[in-house]
């Protein structure tokens, strides 16, 4: 058995970094169409007021006195524009600025479905269908960083059956198992021009793969007094393995990268394995008066584990493996919020949240336009009757400037810049129906 050579390992590592940044280009989708969206997730794991608690905290299902269904739909309007320049070669000093101020985002829909069934006074069963991460980026075919990434898309969908059990009057526990489907699509241009001769004769690398994996979540709900609830949840890591035939198009044998890519790498099977991070959240809900409640939460996500990606390359003549550290850090989350019932059928809510950046500037890629995140949220809820509640929520996500300073040599270029526009508008509607 032959061992993969250094050139192939280098390219495999490059592809790993690209695939890594596809996941990070999105956000952990707190905006999933549940009631906690209006408080910027503050206290979500302790609210336990409707069917969305089946995923947010399965222990909270024990607070629901009737079986109920919640359906939510969110539209994510992504505005992200890069401004910068790329220097390709010291031989001719060529610089490109194509693609500046092009919006790489889109309108992305997110749907969520949760159902809770009352089995007995102490036992509840639930199920949730939806996604909690994944977005898409499209820089176009000819932008200045096309040798890093052109398009990146990660679509996910999961189903989580769950169970909640009331241990006593102040303690409930719960848990669920998740079956998660993920689909990865990636396009990257290949520089086929001789060094020092810049033109647009680009080749193309395409990755298109999918996988199904499994995880679980656990929850505890503590209610020491009627007005106070404390929730603790854990979401396990999920490992996704994307495998695909490395497909290269329009790469002539005269290209400077031919020996590295087309002859030795084309038609080889590439396996990318990476880990969706595990997460812990602690939330508090406090009823101050009959009309006013406040809530808060803190959370942690293990993005450092996500940043260690394994690439395996195999063909009839070449076999090898490499693990790449993409330089990710664990992230922290904090949120505060309030709910106020100003009239019997009406409830308004508002909240603010902060999430730290999963990557420092020296490791940040153009396929990762998100930095630290600030969330500003509000929402309104209307109780139509004793069975049906309607809600509408809005969140503005400020994703920062995300400064870039990345160099992959003369074939890909040294790209420097930042995202002067980098934010997301999220608008959600929901309905909760009690049986």
C-alpha cells in the first residue's frame, strides 16, 4: 500500500479547511420559530410554556397540562458584503478587487415542528422536526477570493423524539435522541494560469455530499417556588462524515497545479469528518408580578472540537489521512430578556444576547464571515382562545466586521479585507395549538 505524498496531504488539508469554514459560515440557529426567539433565547430552557420545549428542554414538557402542537416558520435575510483586495503574485504584483460589495447572503427559510403528548400526570412524550444550524454563501464565479471559495451550502434537518418525567413537585428530567441529515455543497475555482500571468482561465473543484448521523439531548427543570424556574440542558456532539469523489473540471495539463491536483488527486475518494459541537445551557425564569417576568441564560459550545477535522484520501494507488486544526475556540453565550402582559390576550417580549467568536482573526477565512454576534430581539404573542396562541418575533443579528488576512500563496492569493456589511434579519411566525 502506497502512502499519500506530501502534495496530496497539503491539498487534503486545504479542502478540510474549506469544508470546516462551510459550517462556520452559518450560525447556530437559535431563530427556529419557537417562543424563545422573542427574548433572544434568554431563559428558553426554563420557559416551558408550549410545545417547543420538546427540544429546548424536554424536562419542561411536564409543565404542559394538555397535548399540544407548535409550528414555526422563520425567514433569515442575510446581508454580508466583503470589501478588500487580493494580491496574487510577487512576480507581477497583480491585485484584484472584483466582487467588492457583492451580497453573499440570501433569503433562507427555516421551519420547525414540535408535538407533546400527555401520557400520564407525570409522563410526557414529544417529537421535534427541524434544524438548529446551517446557512449558505454565494460569492459568485469571478470574485477576488474565488480560489478560496465561490459557493458554500450546508443544509441540515433532524428529527428528535423525546420523553419528560416529573420526579416530584419541584424536579423534572427529560431527554431525546436526534437523527440528523446533513448535505454539503462546495465550489472553489482552481487557478490554471502560469505564475505571473493573471487571467480568468479557471478550473473548478466541486464537492457535493450528504450524511446521516445521531446525537442526543438531556434536560433538567427545577422549580423551587411557583414563580421561579431553572433549566439546564445538554446537546451532544454529532459527527458527520462527508465522502465524495474529488471532481475537478477544466484543469488543463499545462496548469501549474496539474501535477498536484489532476494527475494524483482527481477521481480519488475524499472523506471529511467533523464534529458539530456539544453545548450546555443554563437558564432562569422569574415571575416578578402577574404581568411581568424576566429571564436570563448562559451557554457554552465546544467549537474547539469542531475545528479538528480529519481528511482521508483513497484511490487505487494512493491512501492517506491527516487531521487539521482550523484554530477554533470554544464559544460562550449570554442573554437577558423580559415578558410583559399588558392586556389579557397580549404578551410582548424583548431580549439581548451575546455570542463570542469561534475563531480569531489570524485563522478567519473568507468562507467564515461571522465574528462575535449581538442579537436584539422582540416579539408579540396573542392568545386567540383557550386552545390557540399565535406569535410573531423579530431578531436583528449583528455579526461584526470579521476582518480577514489570509495567505495561501501565489496561486490562491493573499486576501485582506473586512465585511463592512454583515448582519441577519430574522422574522418568525408561530402557532401553538392545545388539544
